[in-house]
């Protein structure tokens, strides 16, 4: 019996109590079961009786007792205990709990998938680094987290579009072009320009592609157009090598061509969310938690930067997206209220816009911060991190923390083949399940349906392992609900530890001279179920699941 099946059984008992007139409820809510912290309290617990006390108009212990009597008659449930103010502690019989192993193996890659976001079209914008230099460490974190979040959303049934906002409109592009031109001429970089070896590399590539660039009537424009293309191609290659590809590369400049922004601003002047003061048009962004209202149309009649944000939201919504999620850096806190106000200015529901703010990443080696990149000059880049630890370790390390926390990435730890290294710990658990499977094949321990006997899973480590396997779908659903893919990583670490402890006390293959029994064959199912969940979870993080290490 899976946790989902148990939740459905509890909901069915509630509905039966309502139908029989034993419980006065207009609707039966979704029921959530959780693993008790104290194993002595049972396999699963639910607080649904406490939640129903007010709508049902009865003490929670009365509801829990009523529900417990009905649950005790359900096949697969060994006992139900009412505890405290009305908690229900549930113990499954061994066979019912063990059936989960077969369920997982038969479900394969589909195990853990859900439907909580089915029918929702999501636009997920992340990274969106300016095409003026390599992707820095903050952008690398967003690449890992954003791609994992897209995978988690997809696992919950959402139709996800990964989008990169290509910043090709503004002063930073001009500074980039001037920097390239100066380097090509052998001059020092402009005071507000960009440094680093990559500027010299791109300037050289521009001259290789356009030998006449320096004699062109407008050399800066040549370096701008060709240089930006070269830099962005490099960014795309870096992301692809990191396992991240985008469905849409949206060009910021397209919002300002053809008068799109100007037409939109004229329409917004009639909106109550904009007002005129001090010669300018202002957005009432304080209504949505901003610290001050924002100028949308300056006193000289030009559009402010936020005008492009408003136009961009309108474009996304016109493309049919139900939810627009932005992943932005630590210096973008003000954008949360600003973008919601922008949606409101369009007459849209601000809840359609979500902004996740990522915090800083620090690299540490030999206990000291790593600050400089040889190539970029001032920042650590995606390539620097990947060169140091590899793609898998980099992605896992950047995804296993909540996005709203600062993190220190220990380079020495991530290259260590030990249990202290979290990505090695999880990947090694998967490799071990594969090794057990190979040894089982060699010993003739097949995985036949007829030989499966869930009642043999009677050791505490088997109960714990089945519980961890059973929790996985709920973890994925919560990762999507709370926009926290790190929940998957942390659960995989828990599962890996639980599997290692089971491996230490239970054999899948018989000892020399022993016969293969159905107990061995049944344990093979449990081993392979663990392999499947570890592989599924690592896949959601964009990390490989090696068969050998």
C-alpha cells in the first residue's frame, strides 16, 4: 500500500461516514499522511481529524475514533491508534507495506510523477545573463535550480517552457562593444567597460570573421553585433554542456521595436494602476509591497526600464502561459512587488507572476574563498566550477540548498570519493543497487512475479526503506508546490542512507552453497525499487545515475 493509496482509503472512510450520517461534512478534503518521527507511533500518521473538528462541529478525538474504527476494517491496515488530541497512527501489515516494492518497479520512471499541475502552462525564465561575459556563479546556480524546477514541474503534469531573456537592449551592450573595440585597437578598456581574457578572445574572433571591422564606417556597431552573437553562442554552449537547454530565447530588443512599448504605455495611462505626478507617470507598486511607487514614463516622455517588464509580462500571457515564474539574483528583491504590480497594471491577476530570489554562492578551497577567475578576471564562472568538480557535482551542490539561503560550495569536498560528499553518497547508493542486481543475475536470483512475497520484509531496516520509498512522490509534489527542488536532493540522501543500512543486514544473493529462495527474489524487488527511485530523483536534478563507481 502506497501513501497515496492510504490517503485515498482514509478519504473513502470519511466519505462513507458522511454518507451514513455519522459525520456532518459538506465536502471531504484531501487527506495527507506523514511518516511519524517516532517509529513506535506507527508506519503513517494523519491529523485530518483535527482539521475537520471545526467544520464537523465535533471534538477531534470523536472524529478520529469514528474514522479509526472504519480504517481498521480496510485490507492491509494492521492497526489504528488514536493519539493525543486526535492524531491517527496507522500500522500497515507487512505484506501490504511490502507491495510498494513491486509497485515501484512496475511503474518505472513514472514512479513519483503526479498531476497536481496538470493543465498548467508554465513559463519559467532563469539565468538570463547579459551577453557581455561568461555565466558567473550566481547564474550557474540558477541554471541548476531552474532546470531542476522545470523537471519537477513537468513531473507534476505541467507544460513547461524554459525561457532565456536575452538582454540585447541597453547601455551594457554598448559598454561591451566599446570594450571589444578598445581591445582590438590595443587600447585600455573603457573606464566603465569589461575586462578579462574573454574580451581579448572575442575581439580576436570578431577580427577573424570580419577582417574589415576596424575600417568599417561604424566599427563599434560591427563589434556590437558580431561580438554579442559570439558571446551568446558561447553562453549557449556552456549551458548545453551543463545539461541546460532553453525552449525560447526571448530578445529584449523585440519589445521596443515597432513601437510595442509605446503603444502599451498609452493604453496603461487609462489604467488606475498608473497615475500622473511631477511630470511623470507612476506605477502604484506600493500596493503590492514595493517600498516606493515606480516611474513608468519619465518626465521627458521616455519609457523607464520597468515599462519593458510590463510589456514582457503581457507578451508571456498573450502566449497562453498560466503561470510566469522568474528566477532572479540576490540584487533583485525589489522585483517581486514590481512585477506583480506590472501584472496588475495589465488588469491581470498578480498571482500569475511568481518571483524567486536566489542568494549568493561562495566557492571554498583549502578553507579559503575562491574569488578570481583567470579568464573572466573578476568573477568565478560556470566553466571554472565545472572544471573543478564536474557537471554532476556542480549541479547537485547548487540544487541541494534552498534558493533563499547563501551557500558555500566546498570544492575539496565535491571531488572526494567519500560519504561526506553528498553527490557521491547518493550516486554510490545507486551504483551499489546496480551491482547487487548484477550479482543477483549471476546467482540466478530473478525477479519473478510468482516468487514475490512482501511478507518477508519484516526487518526494521526494510520497514524504514519502504517508508522512504513511499515518501518520494509526496516529496516531489511538495518540491513543485513550494518551488523547492532541494527537497528532492535531501530525500535522496535520506534514501541512500536507509538503503546502505538495509544492505548491511539483508542479502539479496545467497551465501556460497545456499539455495536461491523466494526471500532472495523478493529482496531483489526491494533492491531494484530503490534503484528506480534513486535514478528518478537524480534525473529530476539533472544528475546522472551511474551503474558503476
